[in-house]
């Protein structure tokens, strides 16, 4: 059984991770995805079974409904937390600890739903998946999780995200939830300081919280996969200035599509993008500006990074991540 809360809203981040792996799990019968509301977007998870037990919100559902209905051999908890009264083995996935390290950058309900339950969840989980080495080390350091219990199950891409037909646009692209920790204001400030004529800045992602959208930029909002792929393929450069990540899927997707990438050294980005993208430190606006100006002016470098990114992205595939998760779930169910 899978805790499917992340699949209820528009799919991003944890929702992408959950769907891409759930649809590829090599288990019989297919996994049941349980949730507190209807999951309307079933793209990629059509083979799964679904169960809806409505509740006032996801936290109440997880803690009071899920333990009652969880009768499978094992529960996969993509959010990282499990019910305190769960009676079956569980595998939890850790994406980041930003609600602990940066609580002011999250809604209160997000902070409470994670912070109140993460310690006991890690104590009780039979196996733990981490999306990056950095997150695995944080779990071992802060919560004394034995390293032998942790497996790196990274995010990935599939063949859908690939280079286009060569047609390119003249815009700087950001993809991600429009919220403070993603560094959107950093990017907007740097963009305004660029010499004229500067390419348009396009922000693509659903509106988060605690942030006023910058003036003068193009906001595409949340888009479907087909539109997203086209935006990646035609971007002059892709910029991801996040202040903190556990993994950071959009730069990897952009690389797979051949976009030259600038990103910050946080989470798994250094692990998968070093040498295939221009990397700067989080919050370093001068460094970010210098990287953008350099890449805008250097067409050969843009081509080179695009080619490097395509090759690097081939090392991170959802099929491999799903095989690792299948193994973890099987081991957990057997004790």
C-alpha cells in the first residue's frame, strides 16, 4: 500500500517521485494507492489500484484512517512519516528536512505534519529511502539512523524528457513551486540587473505561499508534461537558484532536454550536475549574475553544457529507482 497524499494536488516534487516509482513497481498484484481525496491525475499510474477514504485533511487521514485500512504486507510512505499506530512494516522516503532547517519557509500545517512525526517514523520504519547522499547523511547525523538501513533511491527522468528539434527560444526559464526557498526572488533581482536587452524571464510552476510574484516576468503557472518539455527544450538557459533542496528534479529534467543549466550547490544537485552545469552557492547573487551573464554571452558553452547535460541525465532513470524501491519494499515485508 502507498500513502498517496502527494498525488491529490497538482503533481510536483514528492508527487512526481511517488507517481513515477509507483507506476513502475514490480509487484503483484499492483500496489494500492490510498488517499484522503480523489486522485484525478492518474497518468503513469493507471495500473495501480486506488482507495479513497475521505477525511478533513491529509494529516488526520494519515494518523487515524490509514492505520485502520493498512492491511498490506508493507506500507510505502513517500512523505517520510507514518502513522504512530501503524501495525505493518513500512518504508519511508526522505526528500529533505527543510521544515526543520527552514520552518519559516513553509506553511504551519506542513511543518507540523512533518516535524511532529519524523523522529518516531524513522525509529519505526523498517527501511529508509533517501533521494540523495546529502539527505542520507543528514538523517544519520540528526536522527542517528543506522546507515545500513538507508538506501539511496534518487529521483530521475524517463525518455519523455529528451532534446527537441533544435528550435530555440530567447527566454530564461525557472521551473518549480513559486515559494521563498526556491530562490525565485534571488533570480528576479538578478534578472532585473542584467544589461539590456535581457531575455524574458519565465517562471513555470504552481503558486506557493508567502511570496509576491516579481514584476515584469512571465508567469506560466503549472503546466502539463508536454508543455513543460517544450519549455525546457527551447529555453536559452535554465536557472534553478534554490536556497535548499533534497534533490531538485527540474534541473535534471532540463539537462535531459538539452537546456544549458545554472543551479545552486544544494542537495543532490552537486551530485548529478557537477561538470555538466554551472553551479553557484545558494544565496550568492553576484555569482548567480556572473553565471547568467557568462552563459548568455557564450553560445559555444551553452551548446557544450547542453550536450553534457543530456549524457549526465542518462545516468538517472526512474526505472532504476523503481527497481531499488521494489527491493526495499520486498525486504521490509519479509522482516
